[in-house]
């Protein structure tokens, strides 16, 4: 041991090689460990996002079908009351439910006992699908006393519509299904019948099994009490509970997950079953209270990253061995002429550059190197320190600007179409800052049947304008909740922005409130560019607006509002002056005239097509010139 230590102490190449290997090995190991740790976290996040997206899409489809069934039954319920004097007409109504909704496999109108004395105690007209057609029969018999069925009793007790837990209907459709029950009441408030629609559990199974995250993943759906409704094990359907095995094994984690599922929560859980690790992703079906789940093997999720890790470890070991040999022979060769180079270095380094260097206790070549470069150290250290400070300062500023841009762009809506559930309005908007951050803004939301929207332009550019933009965006929704008319909202925004406005910054804005039922639009303009109305007739023109003052200049300014009616099929085009004042290489402006000419060709297109066409035309006009101002565009189409 002493001999080895003595050899190391008196051999600079060997010591240098060992130091390099220790540092390089530590750095490599830490870097690869950090990378793969981050990569695994990223894989989990992506797996959760992918699972939630697919689950939500599937649940959205299921909810859409369930809602359509509810609407079909509710829309026909009034006819039952209207035709009570024609009991046989009830067969036609049940057939109509099946014709109006292809997902319904059966429908019944189950009346209270002896409601029609001439029809007997049990009278329930029932229609169902059979051999590609629709058949009808009388459901109530001695063998099928429907008054005691859950689908009849529960809505009667609750006094409201109800989706039943899936069951095997023996005597009706003769299949596993779920039933939507809609209780019917007479003028005195007494229930006289239950109007139903059935959906086959096989359809739910098809929808659930469409979710395929990984090659070996499997899906299932549980009911409100935890019973398996869809499963890869057919014997478990309607016979086993999700809680059975966790209770037997005392698995508190899975029991907690099960309670979250039946309570209507969505999320992810990690568990181990039969020495195999799984990830469980789940989300609720809002209409029925059921829960759709996807179980994926740990090995499937991390197959790619684990394979890469094994390959990297192998390459790392081989690399360290090669580096060890290369370092030793290279350093040994390089250090041999150091004594000779030291004399020349001393001549070059002569001057008054005295600086204290770390003490060197070794008696090898490093002592000579220390003496040679001692006079140079001071200037090099100062230069490097200054360079580090400059570089760090620049990187910090650039990083902060990138973060500020990300925060700013996250404050404006960016999911389009924003209201996919509504058929009366379509909207698209885009914001392009001239610098890392800018002062343009837009926002919108629907309250009741009214669309609130705003487009604004803060004076100046860069960070100061972005701060005013952020404040204005946040204030818009807050203030709009407390005032009714655009003029009141604008006045409240102005008063708030004018307080302590030492920088004298202001914001032009156009704010509108569109009644989606009537097409009446109230609006208030605060020194902003007049929007363009694209009428359904093809006429394109600027709207008449009262200029008013921009926001933030003076408090208590009496803003004047206006209103107009928008016809169906018309569009409203709003923008900031970054569009019409966009410059090309020779400083020529894009102009209002060119904007109107382009919109006249686009008036009957969708909002996104119109916005993209204008941006393309502005870029064509700029012809490579640097963007001089923020650009914001919003297009609202009233259907």
C-alpha cells in the first residue's frame, strides 16, 4: 500500500489521470442520473396527460349519448300526458324513442297499478330492437312485475330522473343494460307512470375498450358502488366489486383509490398486484356516476427509457475504461516537456503581474508550472470573473424575459374553438408580441347567454406595457362580474388604472357584450381602432364608434356606450394598430384600405380562416421587415 501511495505521489501523470477519472466519472454519473430521473418524471407526466385526454374524450362521447337519450325521453314526455285517453298510442311513443336515437335498445311507459282498469293491473307498453327492426309488446306480466324493479322504484322515491345501475333484464330486452327512468306526474303532482329508455352495456364496453394507451393495457368500468360493469374478465361483470380484493388483502392504498373513483374524482394511482407494478388512470362519467379506468403495466410505460438506461450504462463503463487509458498516456506525454516550456514561459510572463496562487506542496512538475504562471494569474482571474458576470447577467435577463413571455401568453385564452358546446357563436383570436413581451391584450367569456369580449393596446412596448396588459386582463373579468353595461365596465377599468398611474401609461380598448339570443350588441370604445363589421350580405365596413378617452389617463371620465344589432351569419373583426400600421422595408403602412379589401374577400369564412388570412397578408406586406408593434386580432362570428 505504501509503495502504491509513493508511486502516486511522485507521478503527476498518474495523479492527473486519477483526478480526471474521478471528476469526469462523477459528472457523467450525476448528469446521466439527473437526466434519467427527469426523463422518468416526464414519461409519467406524459402518460397521465395522454390517459386523461383519451379518458376525457371517451367519457365525453358517453355523456353526449346519455344526454341525447335523456333529451329524447324528456321531449316526448309531454305527449304521454296529452294522449292519456289513448293508452294504445303509448306503443307509438316508445317506438318513436327508438327511431329518434340509435343507441336506445328499448323503451317503455310503465304505468301505476290498475291505471287503466280495462288493461289490467300491469300495463307497460314496451318497444325494443329485434332482427334489424322495432317490435312492441306489453311488458307487465305475472312473471315480470315491473313495479318492484329498481328502474321503477328509485325514480319514484327520489322524485327525479334516474340512470339505473346495469342489470340483466330477464323478460324485457333479455340483455345486460342500464335504464334511464323519467317519472311522469299528473296535475295534482301524483306520479302515474315512468318513461324509460334502455342502453345496452355492450355499447359501453365497446366505448371503454376503444381506449388503448399501451400494447398490454386493459380497461374496465365500475358502478356507483364499485361493481365491475366492464372488465377484461367476463365473469367479473356485475358479479365482483373493485373493493373485494383490496379488502381481503388489506390494501389501504387501493381502497382509498376505490373511494376516490366512486366519489367521482379523476386521477392516477400506482399499485402492485401479483409482483407486477401497474399505473391506474381513472375518470368519472358525470351523467351516471360510473368511473372509467385504464390499467397500464409499469414495464410498458418505461420500456423505452429503461432500455436506453441499460445501453447508456454499458457505454459509460466502456467509455470510462477507454478514458482511463487515454488520460494516463496523454498526460504522461504532455508533462514530459513541461520543464523546458517553463523557461520560455518565464521570459514571456516577466512583468509586474504579481498575484497569489494556491500553495503547491508537491515536488513534481506542477511546482515549476506554478512559478512560471504566477505573474499571469491576476489578469486572467479578473478577465474570467468579468466575463462570468457579464455572461450570467445576460443569461439571467434572457431567462426572465422568456419566463415573462410564457406567463403573459398564458393569461390570454388559447384554446379554440373556445365554446364547442355552443352552436350560436364561433370565435378565434391571436396575439403576436413585437418583442419578448408586449402590451396588446384580448379576453372573452360567456355569462348566461351573453358573450363578453375585449381587445386592447397598451401604450409602449416591452416589460412596462406587459405589466399594464396583465393588470387590465385580470381586471376585465373581475369588473365585468359587477357591472352590466360596457360603458360601466370601461369606466370602472379606467378609474382603477388611473389610480397612482405615475408612469402616465394608458390603454386603448374596445369592449363589447353580445346577447347570443337576440343578436343585440352593446359596446364601448376607449380610444381604440374601430372594428370592422362583416355583414351576412357581404358588406364590409368600419363600425361607428365614439372615440372616448383611452383607459388610465383621467379618473371619473364619462364613457359613452353604444349598441347595434348583429344579424345571423355576420362577423365582427377586432384588431390593434399593429395590423394597419405594419411597415415594410420602405416604411409603407399596411393601411385601413388594404385591410377592408382583404376582409371583403373573406367575409363568409370561419373566424380562424379570416384571422390567418389577415396575418398572412400582413407578413406578405412586411416582406421580411422587423415587426415594429404588437399585433392582436379577434374575430367573432354570430351564427
